């Protein structure tokens, strides 16, 4: 019985947690970097104002830079990211607006309030849409206030300073336009890169989940489950079932030890998987040393019995020629039966694809009552393959739960 746990194609929770942690760390690193850049630019602005003699106007961006560096240092010492984020958004919103008021409005300040736009943009990236709405509303209020002050509708709440007669308005406009634009562009570029990375990780994990799904479910069944089909259960009138088991596995495993047994089973079952895949059949499950395959399910095929016997012959041949020091001690019993069976997916928390019906039980009995290194088939399977395979009657065998049944041992294909 093949089993897959959890929602189909869901990204594992551990991956989601790891992705969130990585995203938070990137946010923190970016906020520190962008705050440092803006503090340095603000320091440059302040020095320019001081150079041209506007001491009050120069003191505001210098104070902003000092508070930003202090906030960065506090975060580095305490790790209080949310407090650091709030203080950076606040000073970035307030100080450009304060400088605008001191310089006499939007025009006179050369649009320095544009720097405040980085606050709601940063809030959108670092704090989410809900908090960013409040920061943007505050920015909008400041812009409207600047327009009213420029129009003389409102007086400036702060004493205005007069810049030297040299005309630096255009220069400051260019600087105040380019500076915030660069910062916003970098923030948006980071956001886009992060979104693309998240999408790539999501697609990668979905691809891994889909591959896992295909490893445990037939491709056609997986495709139906992905479309949302709730119930998958079908009857197959003609199918064949194979069971294989290692003779004396329990005492052998106790003698060889866990590690050797695990490696041994992995080698054998991996080889069996390749044989089954090459013939286009469906492995249903492995339990310990047991191996179960079905032919004609979920894709019907008229040669289901022939294909399964070919697989059984290749299994025996592999073990016989297996270059392992333990190969001489590995002997398989293989049983095959044919008939009408049911197959489907059961469960919700754990999806499993299985087959059931009386022919499945008989196939299991064909294996458990078989002989080492032999392929035992039922009368039904023999009737389907007798013209193409050499089979020797074993006689009547007492089958548990069924009574006496005639069985045959398959030697190989007819030439």
C-alpha cells in the first residue's frame, strides 16, 4: 500500500518556516542597509546646508542621521527589530516634513518632503499592507499641508529660514528627486527579487512534492487527485498480482544485523523497482522483505499476466546473478494470481493507493506456499500464459483459507 502524508503537492511546513525566517532576516538586513544609506545621505544634505550658511536647515538632517545611527546601534545591541523598524519609519516620515516647514513649504524646500515617501514604501515592504496604509495616510496629510502652506492658506508652524541668495532650488530639487527615487527603486527591486525567489522556492518544493507523489501513486491517479477528484475506486476485470518474499528472512536479518539488512533490501528492491518500471507495471508496496506488484492496474492491458511473469523471471535472474557476498543466501519465493480486483485511493490525512479482492489474497497464498527460487502461479494465471511460457505442474497444494488448489511452476519463456 503506497502512502503519502498531507495535502497533495503542499509545500512542507518546515520549508515554509524556513522561508519565513529567511525572509524576516532579509527584511532586517535590508532595513539596516537602507537606513544606513539614508542616514549618510542625510548627513551629506546637512553638511551642504551648513556649507551655504543655513545652520538651522543643516541641523535637521544631521539630527536625523544621528538618530538613525543611534537606532541602528540600539537594534544591534538589543535585537529589538520591531522597535527599530518603527523608529526608522517615524524619523523618515517626520524629519523631511520638518525640514520642509522650516524652509517654507514644498517649493522653497525643493520638494524635500519626497524623502518622506520612503516611509510608507518601507512600511509596505517591512511591516505589511495594513500598517503601510497608516503611514501613507500620514504622508498624504503632510503633502496636503505643504500645499496649503505654499498657497498661503496655512501659516508655517515653524519659523522659516532664509537660504543664501545663491539659487540652489533647482539643484536641491534634482537631489531630492533622485535620492528618494533611488531608495524606493532599491526597495522595490529587493521586493521583486524576494517575490521571484519565493516563487522559485515554491515551484521547486512543488516539483519535489509532485515527484514524491508520482513515486507513491500511479501517474494517472495522481493527475486525477490533483484535479480535486474526491473518490477514486475502480474495478478491473483482468489484472494480475505478484508477491515476492525472501525465504528465511527473519533469522537471516537477526544474523546479519540492521545495517547490512537495510543495505541488502535497498539493493534488491531498487533493482526490482527498475525491472517493474521497465515493464510499465505498478509497484504497490514493500513491507520488510515483501514486494508486491500489479499488472493491468490502473492502466488495463491484455498481456497483464505475461508482463508480470516476465518481471518475476527477471527478479529471480537478478538475485541469482547479484554480485553480493550474501547473494547465495538470498532465495525468493514468488507467487502470481490473476482475476478481477478493485483498486483505489483511500484515506484523507494519508493518501494510499491499494488493490484488494479475493485474487489478491490468492496471489499472497501462491507466494507463501511456494518453493525457494521458484515462481508459483495459480490455475487462472496458468491458463493465460501457458502458450508462451514453460510451466510444470506442481500438483494440488493446500492453500490456507482456500483448500486444495492446482498450481504450476514457471521455468521460462518458450523459444
